[in-house]
């Protein structure tokens, strides 16, 4: 048994060393996760150049050219089929973990949609002002970029079936927080300053909402504010009918810093209740038509989602297989 432990430690050490080695300039970017059958397992600079519909974004005086992150992934991301009582807006429950030489960052597909939803429009760049890049990089106009990509992993929050619906008098905050709890109008943290904001909804008119900052509420609930944890965490917002939307902590923080914070609203702009929209609803000012607003909010769940790279899973699978075979030999002896 001691030999088995020694072998496992050796292989694990080798896997850590291998994963820490810098990727070669010619290495493709691994593509994995919730994808359609037949999707490519990786992509390269040449694949991006051939994809078409190139677009550019300028960050720090450098102009990057590439393919829209949404457009590229939307060609391959799987969806659960809609039905009369089935999932709605499936893409709003999907997120992307991008990993490169400066770590990992979570992006949500809903924030990349544009139009009536988020307006991030991040790109997978294949060149900058100085020419073709050595490796694809995910470039975000707000600075949350991942350079020299090694992998893109698509995550998916599964549809939980239609819930009971109706109006809830409270909502919960849980998951990766140190101070989980249930909040009603009577016990929202008193330190949170009420905020009134305006957003353009489907009517095209300015509509006011009053509530508390989602970011401030999550901080009060004990999210980790470690930068690496913030970059790799997301929030699952769920309504009483199980309608679900995913927001990354990074995008919530960016809107907070911009002065247009996401809200947990409990009133309209003049202090009246929200009616059929519930006691609480989420308000995302960056969504021009309220595409990711959540009526009848019942829960916020914080999740940290950094998957082990595929290479690590392969190595760890080898360790487990080795351990299993060795255990069989010990038992047989």
C-alpha cells in the first residue's frame, strides 16, 4: 500500500509540473463543456481567421481584431429544447470559463448576447496592432481579458423544471458565501443604501426602480473578494417558476464600479410596489430591454466554477486507474 501511495504522489507531482509548463506558441486552444455533438475539440489562430465576420476592440491604445466570443461559441453551444413548459432563454443559463497565461475568468453568454441583453461584445482575438498574435486571446473592453488562451470550457446550469410560480415574500442568498440568509422587506441589511436607477424596457420608455445594490448585498452575505475568486465565480438567480439567469461576479462588479449597479429592486421609481413582478426582482441596467431582468426572485446562489483543465483530468484519471489496478493486485495477493 505504501508503494501505491508513493506512485500516486509521483504521478500527481508530474501532472502539476506538466500543467505549470508554459504552452507552446503553436498550441491550439482546447474547447470543451456543454457543446453540440461534432463540435471541434480545439481551435487555432488559423481557425479564427477563417471563421469570418471579424470585429475589433481597442484596449489601452492597442487595437485587437478577432471573432465575437458569442458568435464563435454560439456555433457550438448545446441547448435544451424549448417546449410549452420547458426551459426558456437557455443561453442565459450558460457561462464560459476562459483560461490562459494570466489565470481564469468567467463570462456569461447572456452578457455577450448584445441586442436586448448584455452588451459586452468581447472577442477572441487573433491579431493586434503589431500583427498576428502568438496565441488567441480573449479581449474584453472592460479590461477583464485572458491572454494566450489555453482553454474555453462552456458551463451550463440545468433547467430544473417549471416551479410553482407566484409571488415570494423573501429570497435566499446561499452557495459560496460565509453569511447565507433569507431576506424580506423587513430585514434587508440596514447598511445598504437604497438606490433608484432607470432602464429602458421593451416600451422604450425610461422606467425607474428602487432597491439595493446586488453587489453590496453579496458582499454583506460574505462572498470572497479575493480577485482570483471574483474572476471565477458566478451567481445563479432563480425565480419562483424556476426561470434562471446566470450573472458573473466580474460583470456585477464592473457595473457597480460604473455607477449603474445591478439592483435587487423592491419598488418602482416613486416607491410603489412591483405588482405581479413580485416583492423582489433583479434589474440589470446594461440590458437595454430588460432581457435578463428576473421577476419574482426566490434565490441567489454563488458558485465558483473553475474546472480542472482536460489535461489534468486525463492525468488524474490515470492516477485513479493505476490506484484501482494496484489495489486489485494487492487484494488478489
